[in-house]
């Protein structure tokens, strides 16, 4: 996968306790708001990624709610 800037790491998303790359078509810069500098790059999530994240959150919710 290409980075926005090869000097910065490509970061992943967490969906259902799994680290993985988004499956969207764009790669975005992740900017540190305290410096305005690019800190990393991140592939956008696709609609399918969002659906999987929602399903994982719904599955995990009862365990958090019932603590």
C-alpha cells in the first residue's frame, strides 16, 4: 500500500479487536493537531469496513453494559 509520505508510517484501524488496513480507495494524511505536521497515513474505511465495525460493536456491547 502506498503512503501519503514515505517518511511516515501507515497506520491501521481496529475492527472487532483486529488490526487491519481500511479497504477504501483513498489514503489520507494523519496530522498532529499540536504541530500541524503529518504524523502518519491511513487508508480510508469503506462502507463494508463501517458495517463490520458496527456489527463488532453491537456484539461487544452486552459485555460492556453488563459489567
